[in-house]
């Protein structure tokens, strides 16, 4: 485990204790870029290829993690900054998926 992952694990444990939101300890650290959605099995390969192509062309960027909280009992979050590169990536992903699939038709309700 690298130092950054270890730090995130410590923060998740702290939030588990502080907010009684321990379910999120099971989830790996991530930044959510797209809401969950449903597609047919046939569309899965198209989505995978579309995402792979987008990932291959994406330049890396650094984020700073600060302040954390929870939406008990299942969600622990850490704010990532700067937000602009994340928003740009989200916008690019949304456009890419909408071109490659019919993503916008069947969103899963939260």
C-alpha cells in the first residue's frame, strides 16, 4: 500500500468512528465521475471500448484531498481540489458516453 492510499485509509477509519459510516470502508478510494446507469449486456462491450479510448487519451493530473465528511451510513467523502480538472474530465466522459451509447435514456435513480 502506498503512502497516499494509507492516508486515505486512516481518514476513512476516522470518519467511520466520527460519523458511524463504516460501510464505506469496504469501497476502494475513488472519484465518482458518472452516476450509475443501466445498459444491456450487448452494449457493455461498446461502453468498455468507449471508456478505454477516452482513458488512453486522458492526461493525468494531481488532486489535493482535504476536508472530509459522510452521508451515513454508507458514504464517506473527501473533497478533491482543484475541481476544474475533475469537472472537465466529467464533461468529456459524459460527451464521450453519450456519443458512444444511449446513456442519457436510462439513469438509475439514487
